[in-house]
C-alpha cells in the first residue's frame, strides 16, 4: 500500500512539474490546440480576391516578411483592406490552400492545428500572452509544417518594437482603384452622379470603397435606389465619435485634434499644435488654474499608434528650394475630415476651444500651418457659416496683418464651392469690396480682403464673376490715401487668377486687363499695368512641367493671336506709363532673360514685334534692346530681339 501511495504522489508531482514547464515555455497542450476553430476559405472567395486585389504602396514589405519568417503580423488602420491583402498573400504563397483560425489565443496554436503546406489567416484578437518568444515559437512550427500565417494585428494595440522582424504595415491601397476594381460594368453609368461623387470624396478606406462599388451594382440591377444605397455606405461620424471618446489619454485626444487640421505637415508643427490644444482644453476645465497645467509627456511612437498615424520622410517647398522634413499623416485617407465632422457634431463643448485654437494658429509664422488652418475654418463653416464667420472670419478680414487677411480669403474657398453657401460668399465679398464714405479702418481692411479673395481662393471658382466684381467695386479712384493699396492687392489677385497661362481663365484675364488698359480712368489703367508687370515676373518653373517650360505670359500668347494683341496692348500701356515705364522695361528684359534659359524665343519675338504701333514706339523699343546688347556679357536673345525689331522698322 505504501509503495502504491508513493507511486501516486510521484506521478502527481511529475504531472504538476510538466504543467509548470508547459506554462513557462508557452507550449499549449494538445487539448488546447484542438479547441481552436478552423474554417477553409472557399474557392469563390479566393477568385474574388484575385480579381479585385489592388496592391498597397508597401506590398513588398509584407511579402518579404512572410517569405522569410512564415509569420506576418499585419498592422494598419480599420478599413485598410488588410484581410483582403492577407487572403491574397496566403493564396499566392500556398496555392489556394487557405484557412482561417480563431476562437482562442494565438499562443495556443499547436502544430496539429496547422495545415501542412497551407496558409492560415488569424483575423480575431490575439490574446494577452502573445510575446516575442511566442512569435518565435509559432514561426518555428510554421516552418516545420511548411505553412504560412498572417495575423491581423489589433487596431487598438500598438505593435511592440520587439515584433519588428515579423510586423509590416503596407498601407492603404488607392481608393479610386479599389472602387473601380469592385465596380461592375452596368454600374459605371452611375459614377458621374453628383451624389455618388460626393460620397466618393468622403471615402475613408478600402472597405468603404469596395462597399460603395457593390452597392452601386445593386442599384444598376434595380434592387436599390441611389439614395438608399448611398445611405448604406458605412457612415464614419458615429464610429469616429466613439473612437475619439475612447482614446486612452488626454494627450491622444489633443494629438488627434491637431492632426485633423495639420495632417501631413511636419512633426514639430503637429506636436506644437497638439500641445497648444492640450493647454486650451486644460484651461477650460480648470479656469482658475488651481491644479496647474499637466505636462505633455507621451512619446511620439505611442501617440502615433494611438491615433492611427505614421511618420514619413517628405519634402517641403520653400523660397530657397525643396527641403527634407519628417511629416505626420493619418493612415486612412479622409480621416482628418471625418474627425472634424465628428468634433462639430458629437462634441459641441469642444467647438469654441477648437475655434480659439485655430485663431491662435492663424498667426503662426509657418505659411503651411496658416493655410491649412484657414481651409479647416472654411470646412467647418459648412456646419454653421454664421457662427464661424462671427468667431473667426470677420476678425481675420478686418486685421491689419495681410497674412490674416489672406487666411480669411482662403477660408472662404470651401463655402464658395458649396451649393448652399456659394451665393452667400459672393454677396459677402460684394459687401466687403464696396467703398463706403467714412469707412472705418476695419472696413478698409475688409476691402483688401475682398481683393485678395477674388484671386486664387474664391475667384478661381468663377473667374468671370470675379473679374466682373473687381471691375465694378475695386477699380474706383476716390482717395489717394488708400486706393493704391487696394489696386496693388487687386493686381496681385488678378495675376494669381491668371495661373500658368494655359487655360481659358488666362485668356479671360488678358482680355479683361487689356480692356482696363484702354480706359482713361486711373484705377483700371494702373491695375492693368500692375497686372502686366506681375505676369512678366512669373518664372517658367510655375508653368506645367511639359516639354516646353514656357513662362506663363508667353504660354498664353502662344495659345491664340487674340492673346498676342491683348498682351501687346498691355505692354504699350506699361511702357508709356509716366511712373512705371522703367519698371516695365525691366520686366520685359527679365522675361527675355528667362526665355534665354529655356523655350519661348519665338513667342517672345512675336509679342515684342506686336508691341509698337507707331514708328516712335518702334524706335524707342529698338533703342532699348540695343542698349541691352551693350552689356558684356549679355544673352543672345537681346541681339535677336533687336534684329527682329529692326526688320520690322525697315518694312
């Protein structure tokens, strides 16, 4: 009996030691492995994935990890189409032998759960005990059976650095390409519908793009109306609101709010904006400062993972060339706009704080930050135009700082493109542009803002209407103290409206400016001359990068004989101006020097020959070009112009 009892005790100790060893080494028992659910991915699913797959930008990263390690932890944001990508990869590696595993922890996967030479998709939570040792163990088991596995890393967990050998983040594929891959031929007639285009602009991920295409297929088959189908496209607002409210830390929320406006700008700009938002939120919650400001201590890596963002190498255009920067961007396209909409609709207590934050950032010395904040103000005005106008736009438009006035003009562009707000914006600009007797200084600044807005920001949405409003409101001459400032702002706006010289808008600007030059009134003629000087100063690098990089003015004159006559009339008025003739000659010489370094010699010659109408004008222009050739050294284009003018004189 004693011997039998001793054997039982010894066996119990051995079993206990074996269980401890299993726990320490993370080796699941056969019973644990058998508990996992296995399901085969059907042939129809694989065929659909092959037919509709669109590669993400960093597909090669995921491919190399899976090929080398046999285990891939696929990271990304919700809606990126990671399950689609995982199925495609496993199909490619395992020749259609693909299955799904789940209903347990990833650490419980044993060899008897794996298909020999097969692919395994793990789309469910991974469990709490999966660590680097567990990943190495699982990868070893996959190698022994010749299988592969792709794990969809949870969206709410950061992938630790120790998983670097097994993790990849290929990014979101092009949404337009995804949409068209899933779109059936009969449904293609629906993609030009305004309501469909509006939804396509708001797509936030590959999943939504595919869903929209398939819903349009149901519309084309007569099973749904367009309105019902578009209403079924996953609406982001509620999901974004829940996501924002569940962010783990205060700093994460501030970082998300900053990225909503500053997405894809430099890391220091986003962090500075997030810190400012964080301080404003804290001061609102503690107006007496009894608890003091809590510091902003979250590391960048944690912040990026929390809000679904990434740092990427980028470049930035400056006055002294392109410089490298590290920019921060949200992984999901359109996510920034969704955060703004959710902020306004679901978190009203943050509205005033956010507007105050934008008001402070509008004074930022960084032009990229100022422009982005201004555009965000315009987007928010679609929710409540009068509220945003009263809190931001009026004060910006009436400010003495031209940078703030530019911000107000930029903010008016989004509502000018909105069908419900377009007429309101144009009426507001008409009001600001109208000269009033005894106008206050703020109203004078608003007139300057109107001139700025009628250039690229708003005028570009309807150039003819902008030119009409400029002619009607901004070319009058009432007082010498202020009119020249308005004319200068107007001339800059018209030059901006001209663009690269290759459009119908460019033709309209030349035609209208030539008409102004023919009048005897000082306002229109002075603005016309200033416009010509601005156009002459536009370098060729602002033109489209085609085979002939023409300066914008010469690009326009090469489009039609009418444009040559309009440009020649403007040059005649400029060269005969009592105060700006010297500047006009300098502008013509600069244009010639620009041509000497590239294309446009024929266009410049034709325009220069068309400028003089009388013998006196021709002799004067020939004399000036001869003086240019006396410089040593000088570009050959000067002699060419002199010869062309001399031949014309001989005729």
